[in-house]
């Protein structure tokens, strides 16, 4: 009678080999799903933040100039550097309670949007990382000491904002400006299996809510 090959020992060895092959792939899939679930959570937070900020900014055409932060380490600022609506938008984003920590947000831009929805002259379709050379654009950064966003650079005079209504009988929205909010953030990856971090960004643009002619005053124009 011949010997029977295989048996329980051979089967258990085959199972161990299969497990060694499949388990790392399975774990990678599980960690990947968890990792990117947190990425999508933070991206949703960024997207929601810019929409909240743009809705608040769009109501502030007549809010006037912003105030400058005081202290030894604050950036140079004048009362015409930033419109009050910009700080109001930044404060609204902070109060929104995004799941993303504030210090994960690299910077926030509040700007007069061109036809394409970007800051700067007509025809520009790229987003700057600073407002230093872009007109009607202000940059905010997160300050841990204050647990809030504060003005960093750029300028946008509040008296240049146009939101008068009506513009003209044939074009009632003539000359009305739009405000844009752009948020740039970094999501740190937990496992490191897919890199150390991932860059997140989004923007939202809204028309300023029209002001009646009698409310425009000297700081509004068509």
C-alpha cells in the first residue's frame, strides 16, 4: 500500500503561506480606507469653511475698514490694509468648528474675484500663495496664541468695494464686485504608508449682496 501524500500538516502550511500573502494586502486596504476617510473629512471641512466665509463676506460690502492687531510681533497694517468683511469671514470660519485643527490651515485669502473667480486682473486663472503682489487681496494666518485668524499681508481698501444697486436701468448689477475665499491646508497622514501629508485647498466666490443706493454713501461707487 502506497503512502498518502499531504495531510493536515501540508494543508496548515498552505494556509499559513496564503495568510502571509493576503494579510499585508488586507491590512493595507483597511489602513488606506481609514486614512482616506480622515482625508475626506478634512477636505469636507475645508470646502465647508470657504463657503461659510464667502457667505459672511458677501454681506459686508459696507462694513468699512478692518482694525489692525497690536503687539510686538504683528505684521505692518493700516486701517486701509484690509476690509472689515475679511476679518469677519475669517472669524466665521474659526467659529464654524471644523474638525481640522486651526494650525493645519496654512493660510486664508480673502479677495476681490475676477470673472474667473481668482484674485488679480482679468484673465488670471491661478491662485497666488501670497497677496504681496496682488491687488485687492488680503492674507490671514492662524495665530495659536490668539486661537484665531489674523491679518498677515496684502491690501484691499474697503472704499473700493462696489455693491450699489441698482447700477443702471439696463444693467442693474453694473459694477458690482464679487468676493472670493481661498483656504490652503495640510492634512498630516496618520500611518505614513501613503506619505507624510496631503495638500488640501478649496475656494468659493459669491456676489456681494446689493446695497440700496441710499446706503452706498461716499465709499461705494458704480
